[in-house]
C-alpha cells in the first residue's frame, strides 16, 4: 500500500510538473487546434527529440494504424486492461500510464496529422520568457466600502458649529433657515454614515490580509493558468474547497525552487514547513458565520457555477481579496436570479409543473428560489 | 375505552392542573427564585457601558483574524468536509456490535451499525451509540502510573518485568483477571503468556454472569457455550426473566429478529406471541403480549410445572416439585402445538433453572429449529466459581501477580471487602483500565489501554463469525493497547497489529477460498469489518441424565421480600457509567435518569405507606429512593446495577447506589436474587429526575391499539378515530400546502418499536444535543430532541405498556409557526418545520403553542458551559460534536430537524451523480440506529416509497390529528397478540 501510494504520488508530481512547465490548462473548453492539443502531449512526448516520460512520437503514424492510435490516445489504459498486446507492451516498457484524453476522433486525427507533418527544425520548442512583475502581490482594485470617516467628521464639526453659532456667537445673523438647513443635512449625513457602518458590521468586503507566504494568485492562476481546482480540489466534492496542503505545493515546487518575483525566499517557506512538520497558517479571507452551512459542491458541482462568480477575478489578484460582502441578502439575491441545472436527472421525477411549463415553452428555466432555495434550512441547521 | 396513564398521579387523577410549568416558578432554578441572580441597577449600568464600549470596538477594529490551517501532508483518503467511514468492532466485555465509525478530518464523531454483519445487521444500541463519547472522556488515564505517580512506559515495563521475572523464578502464581474475551488473537497472546510464565491462570469474570447458563449447557450438551437463538423463527416465545430485547446476551440480534415477526400487514396478519414471566418490569416484559409478574423464587416451580405438562404430552418422565403458581395449561398446549416453532428462554443465573429450560426446549424440539447449539454465541465466558476460587487464593496469599483486563471487581464483585483484602496481599497488581475505576485505584501499576477507537482488535462473537477492529484516530494520550503491553512483557518485538495479521494469516485465512493472497483477504476483511464462515461445531445431543437431580436440587423456597438486581438499558453493568449521555437517558420503563432506585410494587407501597422518592435503607447497606413501579410483582423489589461508582469520573461518581454489594455469593453462581431483604423507612425524601410527566399531551386520544384478532377481522381496528377524522375532515379557510418537490415524512411502527432508546442517543450524537445534568432535568429542561413516551394502561398492579417515540411532527399546519414574532420557524418547501436558531429571540411562544411538546429551550448554553458539563476538559469533549450541525447558543429554541443535514447531503449526492434520489437513501439518525426497523423515512410525493405505503396502511394515524395540524409524522397502530383473555390466569 505504502509503495503504491508513493508511486502514485510520484506520478502525480511528474504530471503536475509538466503541466506547469508547459502551461497546460486542465479545463478544456472548446475544440482546440492540434497545436494547442499537442501542448498536453508535449508534457511527456517529443517529436523527433528522443524519449521523455513517454516514447518519441516521430513516425508513429507509419508504425501503427490510425484506428488503433485513436483508441490508444483516447484511453490507453482501457486498452491495456482489455489486454491489447501492443498496448500492454508499451505500458510495460514505459511503466507510467498515459492519462485519458477527452478528444473526439476528429481531434485525434488532426493531432496525428500535426505529428506527421511536424518539422522539428521549423518550430523552436522554447518556453516564453516570464518577466518579473514588481506588483505581483498588489491588486489594482479594492472592494472596500467607501471610506465615510471624512464626511462623518466634517458633518459633526459643521453641526456643532452651526448649533454653537445659532445659540451663542450668532455670527450669521437672521439666517436661522441656513442654520436649520445645515443642521438638518449634517444630521442626515451622520445618520446615513452610522446606518451604513452598522449594516457593514461583521461584513468584510474588500478584506485583503497579508499571508504568511507572499503567494500570488496572479502568478499561479493568472500567468501559469493553473486550474482553481488543481489546488482547491475539494470544491467539486465537499462543502469546503480546501486550502492545499503543503504536499500539493510540492507537486510543482520540488522542481521550481526559485520564483521569478521572490527568488527562493518565499518558496523556501514551504520546505521549512515540511521539514519542521508545522503546517502553514494561512489567514482565512472568506469568513462565513458558524450558523451558515455553505457547500462548495452544491454550487460548483451541482450548480455549475464558476469560482469567479463569488470570488471575483482571482487570476488578477495578488493577495486574495474578498470581493463580495457575503451577506445573506447577497446570497438570496443570487438564489432569486440564478437558474438551476434543471437538466440534472435529480429533478426528473419532481416539479412536474415546471417540466411541463418548460416543455410548453412557457418557462425558460427554474431559479433556485423556485425550488425552495430561500428556505431557512437550506443553509441554517 | 381503556384509560392510558403515564404516572400513578395521572391514574389517580392527582396530576397538577398545569403539568407543564414551563413559565411558572417551578421551572426556574432556586437561585433565580430567591433573587440571587437578580440584575441590579448597577449591573445594568455596567452592562450598558460594556455594551456600548464593545459595540464601538467591534465597529472600529480591524477584521478578526481567523486562521485556515491546511494539512501539512494530506492523507489521500481524506477530503476535508466529507466524512469517512471505517468498519470496526465494539466490544467492551459485555456488549458486541459490528460498527462503522464516522470520522471527520480524522476525528471519530458517530457510530453507525455495519450492515455487512449477519449478527448485528447494521443496528446499534444506546450504549453502542454512546461509546464514541468515552473516547473524549477526561477521566481516561493519560499515561502509565505507579500508584498516584505518573511514570513513563519504559519505567513501567522495567519495573513490571523485574517483578514478573522474580515471581516466575519463585514459581508464584500469576492471574489474568479478565471479562469475557472474544478476540481469538488476544486469547492466543494469553496462551503465549502462559507459555512464558507457566504459573499463569486466565480467569474470566463477568459482572453480569451467564455462568450458570454456560454450565447448564455443559451438562446438557457437553459444551460450555451459549446457543444462538432465532427469535425470527419462533411463533411463540416464552421468557422467564430474560430481557432479550434490552440486555440479554445479544440484544441487537434478538431485537432485529423479534421485530421482524411483529409486523402484521393486511393479508398476512401472522405475528409471534410473546409471554413473559418476570418480577420487575423489563423492557422485554413491557413489550410482551402477556406479562405475568412472578416472584423470582416461584420461577423454578413454574418451570417444572411447564416441563411436566409438556412431558405428559410427550410421554416423558415427570419431575418433582412443580407448582401451579398460575394456570399455564393453555400455554403448555400452545407450546406443544408450536413444537419446533417456539422458544423458551430464562435469564436467571441458576444452573438448575437453566437446565430445566434446556429440557423444555428439548421436549419442544426447538434445538436445531429455533435454537442453534452448534453455532454458539461466544459473547459470555465468565466463570463465577473460578473467580470465587481466585479471591479465596488471593486472601490465602497464594497469588503473586494479578492483571486486570476490562474488569473492575473492586466495584462489581459481590464481596467487595474480601476482594480488596485479598488484593492487598498480591505483590504485583496491574490494571489495564483505560479510564478511572475502583480497581485500578488500588493497583500498584496502571498501564492504560487504548480506547477501542484507537485500537486494533479482532473478535469472534459467534462461532465462525469474525470481525475486525481498526484504529480511527491516533492515541489521544500516552496509552498503550493491553495486547501490546503483554507482547512487550513477553519480550516480543512484534506489535499487536503484526501479531493479529499473523494470527489471521495462520488461523483464519485457511478457512476461506475466495482469496489466494492473504493481503487481499486481510484488506477485504478490514474493509468489510467482518468475515463470516459457515463453521459449525460438532453436533451435540441433549443429555437429560442429571435432570431429575437438577429438579430435586432446585431452590424452590424464597422468603420475605425478594430483591432482584437487574441491568438497566442505559448504564448496563456500569462499565460505561461515566458516559453522561447514558446517565441522562431516561430508562425506557421507569423514565428515571441520573439515579437508580428501589422499584417496589404498587401494593407494597400502599401497604407500607411508601411514596415516590421516599428514602429507604436496604439490608443496612445503603439508602436509596423508592419508585413505585407498576407491574412489579408483589413481595419483590428491584434495583438496577451499574450505579454508585466511586472513582469513575464526574458523571458517574456518587450517582445512585452500588447494587452489586447486595448480591449473594454463597453458592457457585452469583445470585442476582436476594431473599428476605430488610427495607426500612428513613423518613427522608429524594427528588428523582423522573421525566414521565414531562411534555404531556394532556391525556387526549394518543394511543391507538388493537388485538391481533380484531386486526385480522378489520385492518382499521383500533384506528377508528383516524377513519372518522378522514371522513369528516375539518373545513379550513386557508389553502392547503402543495409540495412540488419532495415532501418528507416519517412513520413510526408502534408495533415494532420496543422502546430501547437507541434512537434517542443516536439523535443526541448526530445533532449535538447537550447534556444538562440531574438538577436541570428535574427543572424539566431535558434537551433530547426525541423522547420516548411510555404509557401504561389497565390496572396499576400489572399494566400493559405502550411506547411512543415523539419528535417534531413537522406539521404542515404548524401551530408553532404562526406564533413566532420573528419568523424564526417557518415551513420549508419540502414540508419541514425549520428552525433558524440565529433568528430566534427566545420568546418560547412556539413551545407554548406546540401541542406535542417537542420544542426545547436552551437555557444555559449547555455545550460550552463548564457548570453543566461532566468532563474536566471541555475542549476534549467538544471533539465529538458533529461539525455539520450548529451548536445552539443560550436563549434559543431547538428541536428535531428530521436530520436536515442528512437530507441535504443525500440530495447533493444525487445531484452530483446526476440521478434521481433513491427511496431509503436518506436515513435520519434515529432510523439508522433502530434495531427494530420501526422508523420509516422518505418522500411522501414518491408514491412507490416505503413511507407513502406506510401512510396508506390502515394502521396509520397522526398524533392529535383532530387539531388539524397535519403532521408529517405518522404512527402505525399497535397490535397485541393477546386476544385470548384467559390464556394465563
């Protein structure tokens, strides 16, 4: 069991490493060009530059027939399991299983064509140079509520002055109307500020604490395009998206020991944590009260929401900032507007009325609120 | 019409006008009444100042910094926020259960049953459910000790080994004094120990002894075992004091079997018949169709009488000494008609009684049909005579070393003083107790064992049925497993984990042929938690050569008042007495918690002028309050064992009296019946925490029941009120509610429910329900979200008993909802009555308006309050909390949510897997724990679901449906198989 685990982890790390090096985006959205698709392959294969993790792909189109290659590229392990002789042989030689590729047959054909016609001398396989970014940790936006302290103090001073003048100094003579106007408007402003501050009590929109490690999402999610869920892997399954444990960092940082912006200083903190056996104490940014049950899986997996809908443009954030106020009103606003994934078979035997209305064309979709998304016990229990 | 009553007060019409003084002064603590806790003007100013200051600080300060600390290296199997379940085994020397342990982020938080076990079949008891709390008990030993001094394991090993070797050289006797061990690998270690130290003797000693029964089987079958019983194959069950639904041998297994025969349906109305002869009202007796109170001393005469009547029919020889205490002619004839389909069991620790019972079952040809002697249960192995001999030897100074495993004789040995004296003469005494107890206190060394949730182990509860236990958390303290300690002292390098694997590879792996590779077999067995073979021991035939002798020797005469020491449902034999959940569990029958008491009969109390709570002195041993127990046989009294601990921890110490000190140890078997008991009034009174009158529904039409004959004729028998209600549904101005999605519903089969209360503890564990302590229970503030109402009917001398679990009824037209001034308890689109704790301001209007009395007010933030906790370490005991359920704060109302967290989880899983929800997929905690399968949960909108079918059942009715509350909880009318009125007279 132990060795098996270590083995699996090694593979994980290797894969992850190449993913990073070759700027591979996990989420494949639309049909990509063969050049794009080959970036995935190039993590383990070269064309005419020798063996890497997997075999050199030069001349494979002559060596194997197209049908076989398509099947193998789509899911090599299925073929190994089914006992295909050639597949088993390749697997035994290279030991590391080739991950399945979610590519259509046409895409694979295009890819094979690309490999066949590839001229190693024509395209230089070089990394794009990454420049250091002095603002890697800074954000050029802030969601902090407007600072109303100035208005508050000025209003108080004006209020006091006008009362004082009205009662004692009488500098503005015969201008009670002006006094009253000033008093009235300052009192209004003060009340507004107090009200706003009171509403914002316990809400931390714009909160952007310093973290123990100068970790920049701009670098990881932005420049290197690492998928959110590569690190926050719980989001699809669990209520918590999870903060990656140090071993996840190491998947890449065993090889990348020095960063473009901070050199070895910050990355070394990961090694230190591992060496000392002390977990990294990140500062929690998004704090929900204890009496709220929020599930990431419910929103990301079942609700098919994008992370940015709540967390904002994380790919352009240095330090993480809370962009929404996470108030109950904000939650409910979304529940009222957002449509659920009504095609999910979970709904197939309920809400007959909605199904009929959709079939009749009377209804486009069903909002969260319409299936009970405003019930207390959806979030409070 | 029958009158149903909950207490003698109610029967006699003495119930106070306002039986629920939630708002009167009696519901408020002494301090509050006397004004000690009053808020003065200065206090008010202080609070005001503090409040303003706090608000200012809160408003102006920076955001409070919360830390998010991930794993350093996350184990692959853990996903933060998702529970993992590990199969394991619970066995504490007394109760066995194959379990699944729910862990969150590495913390065990809940015990569920393991459905792969053919013995416990996924069910649990209250004690098994509560066992998870023992892990976080601050009374646990945290390191090895020499007397009161903390020592290290190295020091302990060195000292003990030196002594052991010295003793071995001198040929001194070494004793391993243990409760029943069902772990085959542990027994092997004992063997190894004997090999190294040949003067070692292993003595099995159980606080609740089955010694006589084992010996009776030895006489009858040549095997010292307990047979396996099949209550599911028996049409007629006759029990003589055996509490097989509550405590007797393997109650989970028996409850499951028993209840499967107690579910009559339209068209197939067959149901088993159950007759119980007993002196005090046990859980089993309260479920019987016919319950006959008898004196314990009359039991043997009745047994012989029964034997003789059957012998006459079978043409066998009669025995001497039968006496017709009651007329059992009809019973004998029916037994004879049900030959091979009946079962006679007896709970008395008397070898003659047990032998005669064996003979009766033999006459009835039950062996091989309803009783399986060839696949015996190995759950009880204690030998009273051997234990007694050891105590004699100890006193004679013949024993040099003694090791206590899982046994606490200083507390539960009948002659405690003698034991303590003997123990003083033993040079080396070592206790493996994992938490504080009376025996370890007197031992020279304490080598604390792990909790079972931290341990490896295996078990063979039934021949050929193996199960494994695995640790689900690292040792919380510096403790070491008993087996590891022994291995260490044997000089073996191997850890017990390796040892157990080697043992399984050698002994158990060859018994199967599904796996070629041991590792694969081991992994599968560990994953499943159980491995079962069809091993059968040699066939044994009944040997009745000593029967006449047994009948002649049988002790037939009792004198004066007879006292029975029995095992209660919650505390059991007292091992887990320091578990506050169990202490606060009201006894299903008496409804008393946090105390034991002297149960006396109605007539006895009347003749002696005793009232509830009067303190009496029993046999000059101790003083104990009296409880008048309807159904208690005249001239008998009873006390529950397991109380009166003196060194167990905050929850157990000083609660009740130790009834073990009363036991008669003069014969070869511990006698749990003491005759000629002296009971003296002291004139003092003690208030018992008695919940039977709480949460009353004011005697309205609550109980629906009928007899089997009536039911066969008319499926709606007993349920006429419901039929009438359905016919004349009240007219309402309000539009009815419709549910487009789910409509959750719950149904309780009152016929299957035995009242065992496993659901109450399961609910407590799942929903973070706080414990509040004796005084607060007396203040009627008990927090259990579900309670089990117990009703008596008929006369007080021997009433019929009726159990009804009551939780929030989730009314579609809920009276609580529309009185809440802040809309904290609205109705959900899925038919749930929701409770938003954070919105609640604690007016308690809802509680006042709830006709079912299922809402609880949190008076003192009990979970976080040292004053109401029974642990010295709140942080430790809080580790058991379910992170998916909010811990309620002071000043809010809380109640059953139908386990909405489980509903949400089940729905999410279905969505994740892109499929409709399956019926039965979501299980509320109470349903999952119920061994009787009395609880049904599901979506009422799904017409194929079990719950929808239960609602269509003619037996279904709703509580107080005349109030038009439209509850989402249904009850299925109780059917008693007691149509023949003169069955036993």
